[in-house]
């Protein structure tokens, strides 16, 4: 059985809200990828709406917003992804283990 994955993105959240969301996500899944600011890819059995229910109480006021996109299982089986940036192989290891081999991983070495 394929584990559903969701992408969760916060916009204009405070540091306190970001930290609270990160802790809540860790409590609701055994696996996540979080190498871009305010963006997580999480595995688990929760739907996009259920992830939203986990996150929104942690950002109740101000300008913060959240987007949750669930990757359907049939898309995951034929997905394609690629990565470019610092520590490419290290930062993309979780993605490779959970989403399959990438189209390309490149690292920019300063």
C-alpha cells in the first residue's frame, strides 16, 4: 500500500507559528521533508483537510495562511521530481527513499 504524501506550505507565518506547526507535523507523521523555509512534504494517512485541521489552530490570527496539497497515490506511482541546491544528495535522500528516484539531483557547490 502506498502511503499518501501531502505538501504543506505556510505563508507569512511568525517564527512561533512555524515552530508550532513543525512540532505538530512531527507528532502526526513518522516521515517528513523540510529543507525549504515554511514547506514540508509529509507522509501519513491524513487527508489534505485533516492536515489543515492540524495546522490551522496554530495560526489563528495575523496574515499567515496555509496550503495543503495531497499527492494522489496514482500520481505518486508515476511522479517525477528533481532537486538543485546546496547538499543536493544529502538534502534529497528522504525524497529518494520515499518518492522514488529523482529525474535529477544537482548540488551547487560554493
